[in-house]
């Protein structure tokens, strides 16, 4: 008994094998030749980008931002 059981499936004909081989080869070639597009550059960071974030009394700053920018 085999591990893979495919009832009533026969791949004896030449056209079905050639189609499968060409389909697999084209998928492999497509995967090897296509490249993802590079992402555009992001915003520039300052000298110390984390300095701009509030460290003390963050909830007051966030409440102020809520009134300025809204929710």
C-alpha cells in the first residue's frame, strides 16, 4: 500500500506529462526571473530620532495631540 493514494488518476498520456513539465518549468523560471520592485525611500531621520518622542508625562502629550489632531 502506498502513502499517496490517487484513485482513478492516470498520467500515461504524453500530452498530460508535457503540460505538467512545461507548467512546472514556467513557474520555476517565473519565480527566478521576477524581482520585487524596490521600495521608495522613507522619511529622513534626524540626528537623534528618538529624542522627539515624549519620555516624561506621555499621557499629557498624547492628550494634547488628541486635541490638536483629533481622533
